[in-house]
């Protein structure tokens, strides 16, 4: 029989697994708005376009895709963003000059002061406060 208890020699405090409550984790659970077109989170609001009646931010690419599905593009035409929620179908049939065949206003202007949706106002506020 060997019933030797070898513990207790020296350190009598067992190491405790204390949780450090003081340690704050960096928040990595950010909430991003959801793109109404592809239902994925929109992480870059700077390039987002607000869509729909409730002005949800959507991916630029999704909007572009959606427009190109609605519009019949000729081979030499493509859709570009011209700013302020406006897109344009341009063509370069001549190979030199680009001409706009049609403009598409995607973001509807609101009657508010600067015509932006809430998330964009917030965004521009953040940018100004840099
Ligand atoms: Zn999307």
C-alpha cells in the first residue's frame, strides 16, 4: 500500500482559475445594417446606396447588379455611378467619347435638408468629426 500524499509540500494554494472580470473584451460583435438585396451585412457604408422606401443601405455592387438586371444594356454600354444616388448608362460606341444614354436615379431625394437617409447623415457626421 502506498498512500503517500505528496501534496502540501510548499505551496498549499492550488492555482485558481479566476475569471478576470476587470478585463474588458474589445467589442468584436459589431452590428452592421443588412443589405436588402443580398441580406448580407453592409460593412462599408461609404459605398452603400440607400434603397427602398425605408432607405436601407445596400451594397454598391448589389445595386449595380440590380440596375443592370432591370436595364437592357447593349454590348458597349455599362452602368456607372455619377453621384448623389444617380447612376448612368454610358456607352462608348465610337470607342472614344463616352456618352450617357440614360440616367437612373436610384436614391430618391427626401424632403429633409440635405436629402440623405439617416444612416448617411450619421456617417457624414462621423466623417466631419474626425
Ligand atoms: Zn448586398
